[in-house]
C-alpha cells in the first residue's frame, strides 16, 4: 500500500503532461471497482456522498466529509482528490482551518468552489473568492503535504454562465496559488479550449457528465484532467429507481434480470 506521500507525488506527476480520467466514486465499493479498472486517480463527489446518505448535495457536514475522505483514501492505492465544496466556510480563515483538517485525511488533492448556494447571489464576490483560494494555498503550504489545490469557478452550474467572468476568476485563482483550474458545467469544447489557453501553463480539469466529447478530443485541446462529478452515482441511482418502480407500480421484476450476478460481484471484491 502506498503512503499518502507516494500518492500525492503520483498525483502531481499526473498533472505534468498528457490527459487522465479521474472518475468519481461515492463509497468504498465504487472506489475499489474503479481502481480495479485501472484509473490512475479518483475523485470524491459531494453529490454522490450526499445521496448515499439520503440528503441533498452540499448538505453533508464537514466532520462527515472528513471521515469520508479518510475512509476513501485508506480504501484504495490510487490518489484521491476531494470534492471539498466551499471549504465549509465563508471567510478565508475558516477555509484555511477546513483545508488543514483535510490534508490530514490522506487525500492527494482537493478543490475549493466559489459558489454560495444563494440563488440571489450565487458566486462569492471576486475579491473574497480570491482570498479564499489564497487561504487554502497557505494552509496546504503550512501542512507541508504537497496536496494539489484545484480552484473551481461555478458560474456555469450556478446560473451565471459567463465565459469571460469565469476566465477572469480562474486566472486570478491561478495567480492566488491554485495548482489546477476547473469550471464545471461547460459543454462547449471550444469554450473549454479557451479556458485551457487562458490559464496555461496551469492544468485544467474538465467535467464530462454527458456525451458531448471524448477523452481523445479533450486530450487534443490540452485538458489535463477529466472528472465525471455525480454522473456515475446518477447512473447507478437511475437503474435502482427504474427497477424499484417497476416492482412498486407493476408488481413485476423484469428490471432485475439484467443485474450482474452476485457471484461475479463477490469475485470482483475478492481481488
């Protein structure tokens, strides 16, 4: 089993060249399955975790998230990047405290968002958003762990889909010390390339949660890292609900016939 230092080093190396896919498991079982498929790194998903606990996204407290990060990091031998939401604080000092706690969990990276969860004002003011990334940077540096810091600008999933504003924010976050930049919700390959070019040479994470591109296309435009957010969790829940609704509404069980045999799953988890 690799140490957390080994995993951080490996994660940093992945960001140096090429393009890698970092899918998002939501529990230990899904993490182990994805690691067995050969993905070089994994990322948690706040939505997937929340749904597994029966609550809305962003409604899992910091302590539970930290425990989840520790369990996920201990479960697999590949680097784990943490979906660390808004740092579980508004003010930079609070973000720094949360980030410092996260660096103790064994993760190799974490992301900090600039969304507020307030529909009337969905993004933090620009200056505050930059200060929050600076605080996260200082906390990681003080921890001497080398954890990779990703800064997310959430306009395209928070009701403010303005490419120029997003690029201004991502550029400022890069200058504030972010190692990687991420603007989820953009489904235009041309727009993603514009971001890649704008923040170069810093690496960019692209969210691909639908059939609008390929790994090859993202590689060609210079994306360094691809994640899928809550898409795998949504896919799993979709199959579950379709089969369960058939039983509840029609009293039939056809939806269960396409499920993987239990003996096959036992074999996978026995590896």
